[in-house]
C-alpha cells in the first residue's frame, strides 16, 4: 500500500462521512459516552470500557458499511450484536485487552508501578498517572494495537469469524503494514497534542477543545480505518 493509497483512503473517508454525517456523528457520540462512562466503575471500569468499546467499534464499522453501500445507516445497528458470533466477540476482547496489558507493562517498566493501580481503582478518588506517564501508556497501547487493525474490519467486510478473523487480520496487517502504521502515528500524534494543549491554554478551555477534537478525530479514524481496510481486503 503506497502513500498515494493512504491519501486516497483519507479522502474516501471524508467522502464516506458525508454520506450520513449526522447519524455517524451521533453514533460516535454514543460510542464515546458509553465507553468513557464505563471507566468510572470502580476496579473493573477500564477493562469493561475496552471490551464494550471493541464491540461497539465493530457496530460503527457496520454502519459505515451500510453508508458505503448508499443506504442511511440506522442507529439501531449499535445495539444489534446478534450477528456477532461468540468466538468473534472473544477475539475482539482479546485484541482490546492485549494492548492494554502491554501498555500497563510499559508503564510499570518505566517506574510507574504505583500508577498501574489507578487502572484498577476508582478514577473519581485515585490520582491518575502524570501526563507524561499516561502518554507513555497510550503510546505503548497504540503500538501494540496496530497489529490488530484489520481484525474488526475483517469481521464486517469479509464475514470472518473468531480465530479466523484474528488470523486474517494479522496477515492483512503484515501485508499492508503501511496502513496500520499511518493509523498508529495519527493516534499517537493526537494523544501527544492532547497532552501538550493544557500546557499552553487554560485547563477548562483545553479540556473543551480536546473533547470537541476527540469527537471528530474518533469519527474520522473510524471512517479512515474502514476505507483503508476496504483497500486491504479488495472491497
């Protein structure tokens, strides 16, 4: 996959979002509200957040699939997991939790063993890791998650199930490594920007700007992942 292919994928992602902008935007809002809301559950919040987000992400990709076919994607798709085989859900959870575990390992290796407890405590009570440590954690997660870029799209676009979805997704990531690399670098750049912004603007303003940018960034990344995956799987 060439640089031109990736740029074409970005342009196609923007065009795809234009097919049903408000529905896809609302789907992204619901995705973030549900996923981030679970984080506030004591002890198990981060694990639940990742597992639920992994399943919801597939549903958003399914909405994009409908939009790509020229139909308005119903929001009800977000709630319909009946088409997902139990083995596929297990694979999606694995793809979410392995990067999480490696992120925690990187945090602990950097001397943040006490910071690791934050992810299994109470986010309303416990002090989070420093911005620098949190950024390290996220960077490690993004690097680890890159290998699984095409697993969820393979389920949506090709109908792969369970371990076959994992195998085919890993093979696609190896063959078309430029796409996972581009997505990884974009995610890392956004997190670095979100960490830097509060240092130069008032905290409240920075928080509002980051939240607004996060919404549109996540929406674009869903669409960009879809278009790059369509290229990788020959759709």
